[in-house]
């Protein structure tokens, strides 16, 4: 049982035993309500001032039982509170405001709706990519686990407007909805797109018929985890080496390689020159596997292809050199290497 659930239960039992003790002293000792409460509290606190004591045999027998039960319950409750304080549980609980302030300061971040089987993998990948993100999770246990991992998380239902607003949907650059039900993902997509029409939305879908609804609601991309899983299973069987290469490439498990989307700025030194003149392979030890120019995707571009402003290059290489190429493409360098 979670700490705060245990504390809540112990407080309920503590107050219940106190109430039983009060009634018991009123019945067996014929005390007034206030005197009975006073004697019950003094007994549970083991203070024992002696100014009010049980006088009847029934009252003393009741007191013996009450001492065993009441003092034990009081000790458990107080020790639980102290334990929570020592372990920082109360600090974490009170620190929720600090997390809220950090979430409120986010801009151009990604919102992840759902931290289940799919969502948890999304979170790991975003952490690996060093992306700014906040998670919206309804399940209490998952929420507390994410908080313990220092992940910015909001406890609430992602289908509610106020929850998405508290996650900064107006300031976010994108949203990934990975909820388990298609209807919920459609609702989150529709709500988010209405609040922030410019944001990119990637939605999870389980049924094929949900794709059209998600796209109509505003989803930029629709992902079918079951379909992707099936393709990977077949690829692992028929093309195991290629599958291992792709897995390592995208998730950086063994190969020290990465793939990046690099947008070419108008002021970049790359503009107006072809690949031979820019010598991206020689300078950055990277390979341009495709170029997205407007709505056109050019795969395996020719060496004589001229680079235009606004081109998005799909580049394969090591992360350090990819960062240098990104600086070059975004005109953050003066043309030297």
C-alpha cells in the first residue's frame, strides 16, 4: 500500500478508536463528553495525569483494552508520520508546487499523455533525446513512480481541458497521445488542436478505422504499435542483420551512430553549393540519406544536388559531428570548421 494511503487509513483508524474510547468512558464511567474526550486522549498519548481515572470495574477493564489498542494505534500513526518525514515523503508532497512552477516555465516542450506500456517507452526515448517534456498520467501509482524518477508529471485526466492547459498545451510544440483507448486519443487530439492549432500531434491507434478520425481531429501522424510490432517480428525473422542495424541506429544501443533532421538556414554557408563543394562526408563524417524540400522527399540525393534554404536533410552520423553540422546549417558558425 502507498505511504499516503497508509497514512490516510491510520488516521481514520486513530480517530475511530478515539471516538470509541470517548463513548466507552461516557458509558462505563458516566463522564461528560469533554471529560471523556480528555481521558481518551490522555490514555492514547500515555500522559496519564491522574486527575480523571476509571473508577468502576467495567471502566478499568475497558481502559485496559483501550490502552492496548489505542496506544498501539497512536504509536503506529505517529511513527508513520515521522517515517514519512525522514524519507522525504512529506517534502515530496509539499514539493508539488515546485514541480508545478517548473512545468509553468516550459516553452516549446512536448506533452506526453499516458505513461503505460507505450507511454513509458516514449518517456525513455525523450529522455535519451534530451527533450523538454511533461507527462499527464491519471493512474496514481504511475504518477508517483514518475515523480520519484524526477519526471515532470501532472496527475489528471488528459481528456480534460484544464489538465492539458496546466501541462502548457498553449506553449507546447508537440503532443504525443499514447492512451490505451482510441476514443480518448481522438478526444485529446481534438481538444489540443483546438487550443493550439500550430502544434504537432502524434497519436497512438489500435484499430485501423481510428486513423481517419485521428487525422480529422488534427493528428499529424498516427502510429499503430501493433502494426509496427508485427513488422519488426517479421523483419527479425527474414532480415535479422538489417533489423539489428536499424534498432541500434535508432536507439543507440551498440553503434555510435545517430540519425538527425537538420534544417538549412537561409544564411548558412551550405546554401547554393552542391554536396561535392560542401563535402559533408569529409568535413562531418556524415551521410545525407534524403532531403525534404517542400512536399518532395528526395532519397539518396546526387552529389551535384544544390542545397536550398529551408531544405531538411536526413543525416546519418555520430552525434558530436551531427551537432557541428547542425550549427553549420543553422548559420551558427562563421564558415570555418
